């Protein structure tokens, strides 16, 4: 986290006074003071939002190789995926809704009302709304946020009726029939939990409800789950069943739709013990006796019990629990990739295309797109020859990086080039002479103190 002093020294001269004022600001523990500060924060947010609207309208984010304003905000401003998408969507809308943005800056409309308009006005009416935004500003004047949301929903109903009337006059079918009635959003929270939110038409909802009823299981002995927990477990069971039984032919460079688990060999032994609930040396001895472990296995388990080596992760870098590691010995939707020293086979120039095993090795090493600031996961990536095949580049790990489809196209722009050094640092040299760099993601396992139970 950058210190306030460093921030003052770094920002442009036009922001020095603002940075210094924030640095010296003391907010009293007082209700009126908090309201005042919130008002000032909203005024500042309005000016930032209008600047972002002009920025995205001019396409300036593309100069950094960003495929979208959301990507640029995430990389340059450190926003979360969700916050970057919200800010980007607001900027794109305000670029069209000038009167609404100006009213926000003047203080005639508050930020929550702007956010409500961005959320409620559907894509099909963005342009139509821009023709009425001056009238909307007058209509929203003096309304609370709740009242504003109701007014905006009424406007959408009116706009839908107008759209239908226009289609009827032109002799066309319903203008709303082809609009999507299904949507599903899955996002990770800061603590790496997943939030699922969806909307489905009646026919789709009936299918989903029937599938969940079939997949739901009764509580085990001593288990008491809420209805929501049973539905959640049923959804996981449905997804696992599909992954386990889905057949896909061909190899387009992406990973098959099963869950690939990256795990170091000592870590696998350690996680097996933790997943089995082994907490004391006596429990370990009993466990080894029950499984008739040989001398070598016994030595591995004893060492793994004494030293907790680390964690198992998916190709996307998601950490799996110790209990989940128990499925490694079962036939399941999870396949394990055991690493030892990071050694892989190089194929030199005997083949141009990277093999499936090489692609998986690169995905394990890079954990997703290596373009600086990009967070695209392995399943969205191609493998790129750092030194082009035509120029003598080899199809081996030292000449390979994972890049998402967008950035794979970006680095092939005229005048752009890439470099990968022996330490794994990937550099992108833009046509302007600017250099961007990304360090390889860390794969070292977490270190823990020796177990006190040993």
C-alpha cells in the first residue's frame, strides 16, 4: 500500500493540494461531519466519473493494450473485477448521458441515483435515454434514491411500449421477443468465496428446479442442513456429474473441462494426512497400520506429518482444502498434476505446435495470461512463441508464455515485441518504446512451523 507521503510526492502538481489536504484531514466522530464528508466524496467521485467517461470515449485505454476500460481500471487503479466493471459501465453510459453527468457534478443529482440509472436502463434503451436525459434530470430533481429508482423503472416500461409501437408500425414482430431472458453471474469475493446470481425465463426455471430436486440428497445421520445448503450441494453435484460424464472431442488448445489440480508430491502426502483428519502421531501410526504402508511410504508420511509442505491449487490458482485432497485417490472430476523440480520435456524444433503436455506445463507455470496486468485464467489462453518460429524460435518451455486471445493479438501489432529472460520475467515492448513487464507468479509452497503433535 502506497503511503500518503509517497502519494503526495508522486501525483501531478495539480493534485498536490488535494493530496495534502486528504493527508492532513481529520474527520470528527460526528454525524453531521460524516454527512458533509460523504457529500464531498460524492462531488469528487462525480468529477472522476466524468473524466473516466471522456477517457473511455476517446479510447485512451487501448493505448496501453487494454481490451476494455474495465481491464485498464483493474490493472492501473487496482480495482477488483466487480468494481472495475461497475466503473467502466458507468463511464460508458455517462459518455452518452452528458446532461445526467453534468447534473451530478453540479450536485443536482447524487451518485446513488446515477448508479441506479446505470443499473436500471437496459442496453436496448441507452441511446433512447440519451435523447431524454435533460427531461430526466428535471424529473428526478428532489426525488429520493428509492423514488428515483421507481421513476426510472416507469421510464423503461414507457420506452419498451414505444419500442413495441415502432416495431408494429414497421410491420415487424415483437421488438422484445429476442431480448435475453436468462442471465447468470458468478464472481469471487475478496475472501475467495463465490457469489452466484441468476435470472431465468419460466421454461428454464422449470428445468433447473427439476434438476435440483433430483440432485438433492437427504441429510446424513447427525447432519442438519438448511434448504439453501441442500440446494447448493445439489448444484455442486450436478456440475460434478456433468464434468465427469461430458465427452469432448478434439483439442483446440484449451484445457478439458475437468478440474486440474496442481500439487507438489510432498504436499500431496501432507494434504492426504490433513484431509484424513490425522492430528497426532498415534493417529498416524494407526492410519499406517490400517493401510499396510511399506517402509518407503511410512518414511514419506512421517516426514509429511512433521512438516506441512503447502497447498494444492487449480490451474486458475484457487486453493483447495485439505479435505478435498482425499478425492485424489478416487475416480472423479479432478485430475492431478504432480510436479517435482519443475522439469518438463522440451521438443525443440521437431514440432511447431506445442503438445498438450507442454501447454499444460505452461499453464501451470504461468497460471494465466502473462501480459502485464491481465488476470485472464489458463482456460482463456493460447501459448505464444516469444521468439517466432519463423525466426528460429523453438517450441519449448523457455520460448513459451501463456497469453489470452486479446493480448495474443495485441503483441502481434506492428512494432511490438516480447522477451522472456531466464528468471521468467516477461517484457512487452510497445511500438512507442514503452516497456511493460510482469514477473512470473510465485509457486513456492507456504511454509509452516513443524507440527507440535509430532
